[in-house]
């Protein structure tokens, strides 16, 4: 994210007014406003696959799935983000049109410019959401999914999934996803080549 020059820290109300008039999306963190990174083809395809898989699963239930255009307001952390995907079944989230406050699943698709933040400070901010049960990070450099789950005691644990895993269980919504479906029609970058000078040492 790139910080936007400001004369003073913005309140949530000022940010929402600013964002409504902006042609590009910004995230809000403790009074500061940050322009969001551009979306790549790989990123967009992965998000689309997620939406299709989850939408068909929750159809007819009280769960609602939203993608990149929906904000989540973290009141305790004083942040407003645009997750790549969120799922909520809390009836209180039907009272707000432009943002949600009570998601139980959040998915972020990683990029080189945002990965450290998504794994670090942003995850710490998301942990202030009492309703959040799972936080999922999707790699765009290889087929790998990291799933952070919150226990009943409030402890977060990490489990990662590679192509040899049969399924990725999303326990928060009772869905099992195959990585091949998640990465369908996605062209990942080729792995870096090994210099000839190192080939003999393998």
C-alpha cells in the first residue's frame, strides 16, 4: 500500500466521505489512508474461483460472501480494509450496505508488495474481530494456501496446504476445497532457474 499525503489524520467519517468520492480504492488504518495495489490477472482469477466455490456452497443459507469491493470495519483496531473475500452470517451485517463488521472467514490473495503486511500487521488487526474464525492467505507464486484458525480458547494456529493435499477444509463454513479448483485457469510464474554453476552440486 502507498500512503496518501494528508494534512491531518482522518476520522472514520472523513475517510468514508473521501473514499466515496475517490475513483480508486483506499484502505484506512488509524487515521492514515493508503492507496491499494493494482490487481493482476492471477490475483483476479483466484478471487473469482474462490467466489464461485463458496457462493455455490452457501447458496440458500444465511451466509453471505463478498469479494474485493466490500469493506470490513475493524472498530477495535480503528481500521477499514478491503479483503479479497469475506463470509459473514451475522444478521447485524445485513444492516450495513457499504461495509461489514462481523465476518467469520477472510481470504487475502498475496502479492510481493503486500505479503509482509498481510501476514503481519493486517493479520494482527484482523484478530481483533471477535467473530473471525479463519484467515486464509493464497500464494500467487506457487500453489500454496496458509490457513490460520482460531480455537475456542482464542489461540490462532497455522496449517498450510500444498498440491499434494487432497483438500483444504474451511471449517468456518463447512466446505472442503481442492487446490486444483482454487487455482483453475491460473498461470503461475515459472520457478527461478538454477544457475549452471550450481547444477553439479545438486
